[in-house]
């Protein structure tokens, strides 16, 4: 059939076009220039007949295209409600964003963990300074209330306590730019308080002062949760023990 010569024309035309072979007629059909109503010349009957009257030629020129079908069972639409699905809450979305769910635990944002550690360190530093101020001021309230320079200079712990209280207030206001000052204060307390209690033969108070000062120093540096917890425990525990022993005496 590929070598068959075909003449074609439209019903409104008087002149024929051709000869064409079957492949050329197929190309014309693909381009939209030939339709099933196009007339072809039948040499057997010597008549013009519609292309659609020749099933064999129609099958070649207009092959039946395979229809694509979708299997409905394999598709789950977004609007379909799963009765067994657990409702998603705001807390679920927040946990997912922070990497606290089973699906997102491996994708936790390290910046969030650092922010939590820094927040914990800030709160622990404030609490440590307040406890240190209590240990330094409360046993010497009369000296502070006298406001006499000679008495204040004779008891430097009172002055240090006032400084600690002021630093705690400033940190509570969010002035973390004071962290270098806090670290200097922690180093000063480490040396001053440690030496003072060592000289007086008070090893427990010395250990408490050293632990509290070291914890205060580390609270301004740590950016991981576990070290932040250790620093908070050392700072609050050490200064808390120091305040309790001094007030008890």
C-alpha cells in the first residue's frame, strides 16, 4: 500500500492533487490538510469516494491512538479525608519546625538549639548573680545601710554584692552586651572569694565560691544545651550554697 498512488481533492474542489503515496497522505492528515471527508480517486470504480469509505486506508492514514487512562485506585486526592489521620495542631507544626517530631528529628535547626542554650545561660547568669548578691549583702546589711565609705571599704563583699545586683538587673533587661563585664566579674570573684575563704580555712565556702564563679563565667559562653545545663547547675548551686552557709552563720 505504501507504493499506491493516490489523488485527492475536497468536495468543493474541481481539480485533484497528486499523485501521493500513503505516507504523504498520512503527513497531510497529521497537518490537518486531509480529513475522513476528503475525496480520493478509486481507480477500480473510476469514481471519487470519501476517504472514510476505505477502512484499510483509514486505518493507515488515521491510526487509532491509544487512549491513556488513569487508575483511580492509585490516586489519592488532596481533598480526600483520611478518617484514621490524626488532626494536625499548632503545636505539631511548631514541633516540626524545630525538629522535634519523628519525621523531622534528623532535620533540626542547630540555630534553635543555640538560641535555647543562650537563653538558658542568660537566665542562669541572672539567678547566679542574684544569689551572689544575697550572699554578699544580706550578712552585712548594717554596713550597706550606714553608707559610710570607711565601712564599705573595710567590707568589699558589700560593694561586690551591689555590683552583682546591678548586673543582674541589667541582664534581666536584655543587656547581653555586658557579658565581657560578667566574665571579668566571675574571674574576680573566683580569685577574691576563693582566696578569702581559703585564708579563713573555710574549704566548703571556697569550693562553693569557685563553682559559682566558674558557672557564671561559662553561662556567658556556652552555645550547646548540655554545657549550658552544667554551667547553670554550677553557678546557681555554688552561689546558692554560699548564700545559705553565710546566712546560716
